[in-house]
C-alpha cells in the first residue's frame, strides 16, 4: 500500500499549528528525558502548509499523515515513520532523515536539497504521480533531491520520473525496478548502486560516478556515459607506486625542513589507487590541480598552501586537515567532509596572508556555503552614511 490508500486506514484528523507545536515540544522533552515529555505518535493526521523547521522529531511516528506543503527545513527526523504519508510539496531542505521510513510516501514536488537520507527506506515512494490511464503526469512538479545524501538508501520500485538528483550522493543505494525516466543524475555519486531493472530512458547521467556499477547492464549508449567516472584505469593503478613514493618523499621533505626528500606534483593524476595512504601526511604547498581524488582521505594531513584547482574531490575527507591558504578554485567538492579542519589565512613571508579560495567550487552537501556567506558578511565593509550638506 502507498499514500493513495492511507484513507482506508481511518479518517484523517486535522491538527492546528498550535497543536503541532505542542506535539513537537512534548516530543523534544521526551527525547531528553524531561518531565512531561511524550513521544509523538500521531498517525493519520492532517497538518498542511505549516512550519516545523529546525526541530527534533527523532523516532516520531506520523504514519499516514498529510503534511503536504509543510516545511521541515533543517529538522532532525532520524528513524521517523512517514510510512504512506502525503508529503507533496513539502520542504525538507537540510533535513536529516537518516533511516527514516518513507515507504509508499508521496514526495511529489518535495524539496530535499542537501537533505540526508542515508539508509532511508523509500521503497515504492512516489516523487511524481503515475496515472495508469494516460501515463505519467507530474503532481506539484517533480521532486528535487539535488545535493542530497542517500547513501545506502532503499529506493527499489520508487517512482522518480524527472526527479533532480544532481550532485547527490547515493553510494550503495538500491534502485531496483525504480522508474528513473528523465531523471537528472548529473555529477551524482552512484558508486556501487544497484540499478537492476531500473528504467533509465531519458535519464541524464553526465559526470556521474559509476565505480562498482555494471555499466553494460544499464542498457545505455556509450554517448550517454561521456564524462562519467569509472573505476581507475590499469595505467592509473600501475602508476600508483611511483606516486606514493613521491608523496612520501614530500612528507619527509616537509618534516625535516628540506633536509631529506623532495616536493612532488600530482597535477592531473588519478589519486584513487593511493587511498588511504595520504591521510596524515605533511604535504604543504602540494600541487594537485585537475587531479582525480574522489573519496580520498586527507584526514589530518598538513596541506597549507596546496592547490586543488579544478580537482574532482567529491566525497573526499579533509577532516582535521590544515587547509590554511588552500586553493579549491573550480574544484568539485560535493559531499566532501571538513569537520575540525583549519580554514584560517596562511601567513606569507612578505607579511601578507593567503585565504582559502573556493571560487567556482561545487560545495553541495558540504555545509560550507552558509559558513562562507557568513564570513563574507563579516568582511564586507560597513557602508558609511551619506553626508548631506545643509
């Protein structure tokens, strides 16, 4: 059963904004063990076009509810049950739906940009509506999952006609038998995705990561696969030992202040066969322009002053790395991780400083856009009042 048949479970009861607010407050109190807290179990309720932003609804149960047009921006919905719910035109931008139950839910026209849906269950979910008589027709527009994170999600038999998955990451997701006609997977991470029996006619997959995928089984012409990222070539694997020797020499060079080792360059190289050997290395000033570093771990590395201009660093891990003065101009950093890293300006010998440069970089799913906007606002000079002569 899906959202269409939820009325057969009972009559939907409408709740007001005040009632929803009370339900949420009691649920949040329940989560922290506060007196008077009550878990939110509100099945078959209607709460349309309300605001429920930046709340914590972990483990809440809204089975069969109608939240069409409601916003859940940046709300935490870990393991929440939205089974057979009507979520048409809802806004889940930045929401966390990790392991949420969305089976049979109607997500037509929903916005899930930059949302997290890791291991969520979307079996038979509808992101557009299918009319069995006249064919596919969109209700409220196709859903958007641009920049969303759906690693390990279950989307088998989902209806995702014309849905926007651009810059999303779906590593290890299951889309068996899903209707993906005309869907947009541009620059998406589809590593190890199960697409058996999926309908892909008209789908756009330009620049998508297809490592670990049986490309021949997709039934797509080679022209559709242009620009897609496949597994490392035999030549890249063969060159890995030489590259590794070079980065280790640079690590010695940096640690001994130039007494041992020597710098190296990784411009245009496929770094993936080096994983995980770059984590923790000292590589200040490294040049890795236009390098292929998808999924690479630079965790804890010393990279001050390095250049990754134009590099493909989707899902790379820069956690706890020294990134002072690093240039990421034009790099693809979708879903890269930066927890605990240093973004400060790099002092130069001439007394100046070099800031981190993200000009033209793709930052979907990193959480950096808001941070950079805030920094820009701080650095922006305060406008001076106009002096008027009297």
